[in-house]
C-alpha cells in the first residue's frame, strides 16, 4: 500500500467526518452521530466504490483514538470528585446497573438470547454517553439544575461501570465465551488487584514526574512524555490480559488527582479531538447500510427497551438512595442516550465472534435513536416527571413516600459505633495492602516476561534478570506485608481490650483473645500468600532463596520497611487529600416560578470583545444577564468584578432568564475576522529599536515620565545612551537631550508612531 493512499484516506475521513459532524451540530444533534454517518458514507459497504482503501491502518488509528478518548474520560474522574459526589450516588449507580442487568436478563430470555449475549447487551445498554448528555444538557440550559448535576455525576460513575464491564467481557472473550458466572469472582478480584497495583504505583510516580516536567520541560516535551506514559499504561493493561482502555482510563484518573490536570487537558485537546473522530468514523465504516433494513425491527425493539430500562433503572436506583422521586425520574429521563462505550463493547463482541455481526448496526441504530429522542426528553423532563408521578397508583406513591420517610429516619440516627470508627482506617489499609501484594504476585509472571524481553535472559550474569526481578519484587512486597501485620496486631489488641472488658479474669482473657486473633491472622496470611505466590514461575531453589532473604530482611530491615511504607502512605494521602476550603458544588434547584437559569459559554478565539472588560461589554445593562463565574486555564474566578478582562477560551457561567441567557450566548458567540493591529499582534513581532533624538525633536528637554510612552504610544523606553554612557530603565525625571539615543520596545506600528512623533520637528503628538 502506497503511503500517499493512506494520507488520502485520512484526508477523506477527516473532511467528511468534519462536515457530517458540523451538520449534526447545526441540527441540534451530537457530532458523534455525524461521525458514524460519515463512516457509513466512506466505508467499503457504500456503492459505487469505497472512498477509503487502507482500512486496516485506519483501524489502527481508531485504536489510538480509543486510547485518547478513554484517557480524557478518566481525566474527569478523581477520588476527590467521588468524595464530593458522596456514597449515596455511588450506591445509586451500582443499584441502577444491577436493575438494568436484571431487566436485560428478562428481555434477553424472552428474545431467546444466551447468557453471554445477554451480558454483552446489558453492557451496551448499561452506560450512557457522557459526551452526548453534556451537550444535550447544555442545549436545554439545565446543566446547573439539580437533575442536570445529578445526571452528570451519574455519567462519571457509569464510566467506572463501563471500564469494569469491558474488563469482565474481555475476560469472557479470552475464555471463549464460557459461562460468565463460573469465574466472575476471580475475574473481579484480579481486576481490583490490578487497579490497586497500577493505581498505587502511578500515584507515587506520576505526580512527581509531572512536577519535574512542568518545571524543566516545554509543552512539547511534556506532551511527548505524557503520551509515552499513556500508551505504556495501555500496553501494560493489555499485557495483563485487559483492554487497553483500562490502562488509559487509569492514567487519566491518576493525572486527575494532580494539579496538572488542566494543563494536560489543554496539551492533548487537539490530538484527542482528531483521533476520537477517527475512532467513531471507523466504527461507522464497519456498518453495512443495507443491513440496517434487516435489523430495523430489532433496532426499534431494543430502542424501546433501552428507553424504558434506562429511565426505570436510573430513577429507581436514585430513589433507593434517598433522592426525591420527582428529581430521580427527571434525572433518569436525562440519561437515555448511549454511545462511546456501547460501541467499544459491541466491537469487542463482534470481533471475537461472541455476539452476531448484526449487533453492530443494531446498537449503532439504537444509539442514534436514543440520541434523537434525548433533546425532547431533556426539554420536557420536568413536565413528563410531574405527569408520571400524578398518574402513579396510590399504593405505589404510598410505598415510595413510606420508604423515603423510613430512609430519612434511618439516616438521622447516630452514625457508626466506636469500634468501627477505630477500625475503619486500618481495615482500608489492610485491604489496599492485600490487593497491592496480590497484584504484584498474580501479574509477576507477565511482568517478568516483559522484563526479560527487554534486557535478555542472561543480562549482567546467568539468570541475572530473573534474580534481579524477584529481589525487586521482594523489596516491593515486604513493606505492605509488614504494614498488614502491624495493622492486624493493633486490631487484635483493640478487639481483645473490648472483648475482655468486664470479664472476671480480664487480664488473662485479654491476652488469650489477643494471641488467638494474632494466630488466626497469621494463618490467614499464610493461606492467602500460598494461594497467590507464583510457584510455577520460577525454579524451587529460587523460591527458597527468596524466602530466606525475606526472613533476613524482616529481621534486619523491619524498621526501614515501616519507614518506607509510612513515607509512601504520606505521599498517597498528600495526592488524594482534597484541597482545603474547596466545597462541593452546589446544585441550582429548578426555579420555574423565578424563570432563572444558569448556562455556560466559551469565549471564541476570534470573539469581538476579546481583551475587553465586563464593564465594556455591558452584558447586564444591555441584555439583563450576569456573568457569575469564569473558568480560565483550570482556575475558577467566582463572581468576577466589572474590571475583569475576558480572554479567548474563557468558560463563562451566565445567569438570567432563558431569554436573557440565550441572547447573552448569541452575543458572546459573535466573532470578528478583522484582527486589531494592537491586540492581535503576535509576541514574535515585538521588537527593540534604537531611536536618535535630533535637535528639532519635541522630546528634547522632556523627562521620561512626561512623555508617558506607554499610555500615548503603547511602547516602553528601556534604555538611554548619551555619549559613551548607557542607562537601563532610566528614571522618570531623567531629561532627554539632543543627540541621545533611546532604546524603545514595542510593535512595528507602535514604534512607527513614536518615531514619527520624535521626528516631527516640534509638532505636538497626535
């Protein structure tokens, strides 16, 4: 295949994809729908000839797009954001996923689907499209209402569900589509172990690396470094037996915990948009438009089921966790569209022959129909929810009201007993430590293969890589093992103190309980290690040697291990601790009586008002809308004053009535294609010139301060040469004499005006 044909294919994909995306945006649809349609147009199934010739290479670029897309999704997630969302929303998403799976099982059984196919269909319908929903909410001006914020929070958490489903389904594919329940527990345990292992190592290393690069590397080098980390993490996940999407998502979530998140988003914004578009176009290329007619009835049927199941499961899940029924139902109506992850799941199922080929156009058709319905549901969600609640049977509304009252009473009780409060932190530390060590041991064989493949089997000395690898693994595993034992010992002492309290032989009973619990803990650790140690990966003598070294290290370096573990724990807590004084985002309740709305607008690069203050554009006095917040380069400026300058790419938060908000957005979207000579001059055009002062110059006898060069001409006088003497940054009262030479800094136009005035033979400045 000639390289020029690949360039031709890429040009066709980007041009047609861009045009189709623009048309869909003009119609109020998501650009993703346009990319899918563009794929159908340029794909090999569209007569009379295929516009794209090198399809395999386009598929490779689509995988790159998938990595960037999932990485950007991970950037929206962080543990601090999860804490702000609260446990209730997390439980609601988990409950809704379980409810939707149960409904899909019933529908799949009625349709005659097998267990594996049903699980794939549930995965396709379980996750909404965050890109489509955010666009629909913005167009409906309800992003900052309670239901809109709930919907955005649910989409973030559903991304986690999607990654877990991808991992589970990829494991099923590896087992050839075997019964998914047979190894479900083992698969999920290994998944959590891998996530903890990669997450802990990433949180310890990535923030330090990003700080170093921010201080000493340019944006170009930072982009190269982060891209290398991204593809390396995706490769690591693939080598561990999971999807590349899992590695990309994990790195995005790790970067989201650092102060560099906004910078990384800015650096990768262009690449993400281009390659993500290629990914969706590649999805569309695999659809035969003729096959849509054959699956028209399944598309309609599964679309109807998706509308019902997604609304019902999301609404019920939120209601079960205490969200008022009206808000829960309204939020469920906003969560209808499916998209990105559904395409990834169906692609994996079709490529592995686990699900039929017809499911590809079917799920794309379902996505398009749910996307078409979403704007109507969003605009009328308040009215639909109110009407549905009014038509509820009395027994149903009474049950819901009784449950809400019971849950409110339950939550008002005193929370958590003393024993749990004292044990909670140690239980979390033990769980994380055990998962970390489990990940090290379970995935050690694959890590060893990669290491030996890099350096060779006899690097440094015979069996050198194997010996070095196991020593490094030992050093990595011993500190958390020591911490696990210390936490278990502390908990044994605590439980013995509480259990023996009030006993006739309290002291003896306390010692007996403590030692008994320690014996049980030691036996449990032994059984656990025996089940995860990689006995099959090395010869017996190597395991014996590692065991002896472990015992010696525990005796000689126990305090050092405790210190290392404490330092690592402090580093993790510093990364994961929420910023002080950052409250959770407040929700704007629906104010239909006030007709008050909050909407967002991004300042275009060529905005007519760029570089001007809020006072100059007079948004409130002319249109009645108010700018209540500005997000600039990841930093929030709350309640900006009238002197605040607006710059390109600023994200404005605008408050007002729906009419005022729409008028303000239309005004703020106005662009000008005539650059202003002063403000639009690139920084590269600023220069330094020497200007001679003649006897007839009006500047003779004036002080530097009297000229006011910055205000009158926009330049800076940086220096003065008088004879052999040179003065940098002269004082304001320094007089200018004939024969002096001034060092002026400014643009070409500014320096020309200043030189014209200097040479004007005594005429006043214009």
